[in-house]
C-alpha cells in the first residue's frame, strides 16, 4: 500500500522553502549592512541552509505527541470467547483494498499460543471478524508458541507477510505469501535466530520496503545485540526469500537515556517518497515502556539515516494501554490512510487493538 498523504501533504513545503530563502536574503542583507562581517554572513547562511533541509523533509517528521489523536478511547478489537482469541488480540497489520480495510491480528489463547485472525472494515474503525483464524502454527519452528506480529506488503500480485515463528524456545523471522490474505503459503525462516553480524538472539519484526532500491528489496528487522538490547538491523534480497545482512552493526541502534534505550523495533512496512524511506518504529526505555518514533532513511541508500525522532510521537496513556498482558505498551504495527490522514493501528498492553489518527498540519517550527 502506497501512503498517498505523504506526497500530497509535502507539497506545501515548497512555499515554506521559498519563504526561508526570502527571509534568509533579507536577514543576511541586514546583518551585512550593520556589521559587515563575512563570518556572520557565512554562519547565518549555514543556519538557513539547515532550516531549508529540515523544511524539505517529509511533513510526518515533525509530528508531535499532541497531533496523534485516538479515534476511539476504547479498543476496537478485544479478546473474546474461550478459544483461540480469548487471552489477547493485538499487534495488527492493516491492508487497504479499494474501500475495504483488511486487518490481520495476533490472537492468543490462554496457553500462550498465537494465531492470526482476520477482520474487515469499511471505515477503518469498526471491524467485523471471521470466526476462525486464517493462519495457524503448523511447522516445528511455530509449535506451541505460534505465529506472531504480522506485517504485510503487496508486491506485484502477491501479499507478503513477515511474521515471528515461535516454538516456546526460539523466535525467528519468517515469511508467507498470499493472493487473498486468507490462504497463505509459507516461504520459511528468513533470518535464523542467533546468527548475523551483530545479532546474538532472536530475530523478529521484518518491515519490507515495497519497491526496490539499487536493484534490491530491503528489510528492516529486530535482533539482539551482545549487550542484551534489542536493536534494528537491515538486510537486502533479490527474491524476498534469501536475505543478506547490509550492515556490520545495527542500522538503528538503541540510545541510552532516551525512549528507545532498550528496544528499537520496526513498526509497519516503510512508506516511500521520491527520495526517502519513512519508517515508523517502536521504542522501549529501560523500564520497558513502549512508545512510537519515526526514522527516515535515504531511498538511494537504505543504510543511511537522515532523521530520527528525539522524543516519541505516541505513548501509553489509557488504562487499557497500561494494564494487560504486558503493561505500558503501545505498539504500532499497522498503517493506513483515510481522508488524507494517516491511521496508526496498534496493540495496547499486548491484549487489545486501538487506532489513532495523525492530525494535520504535520509540521511546525
């Protein structure tokens, strides 16, 4: 799914850049007339150039926590029944097909086994569920623990779903493909646990970039570093099945003292502009409070970081986001667009599903 509002909402930036240039010329003239200092002119020019670069970045980079509004103060999907989705329903992927919003979500039973449920909506808020899961654990690497945390991207005529296969011992990043989001063909484990340039633990949370860059597909993912922090890696592939690690160290590392000091985990599949890859990600601090940030990478070189949130744009506030199977968690995993605005679908406290809207305007200085 291409995110139309990114491109559409960035058009007003041309006016802002023009204003910055005009204002820069005026201020530079005033400084020069009053002080005549070459160093002052050069310093001011550099400041204005920096402002222009910031203004040219996608609007969503300047999202603040006050601009993410929950569309429902209660969960839109909750556990139900006594069977496969009785303990938790959380961490959804969302795909738009015409006027329909299709959600695949992680559903957990009381034994801790996860399956993927299916729900549809016409407004992006009120969903109708199928009575049975559409993806269930079958292989040895999924036995007992299950299939977890889907992320879905459409490439060509197929939907590709990354998910975590968990057998109560190891969690590993896996792939499946489908034509209709209901019937799935497994493609196997993409990144085995305990292997990699820096990963020494499990692999999870694969966010695939839908279009190729430099002739390859790219995927951001979660691994565990030697210091036991969970950080973000990057791999590339020609066929979406066989992947090669792209960096010797995490492409998006944890940051001591910040909201992502303990966990840096990809959210929904990245969105694209003509020059950038925009990735919403989930960060956890040393107290394991999960909040949401944004990272932007260079589309020509997906290893190159252009921007990263210094503070989170979204965090747990409501009781059902703070109390559940895992406390103090909002975990954004689904992304859609409605009326030119972004809809963020998230798991609350590993038990519920919520939806929030990013309000505009999305940039301010």
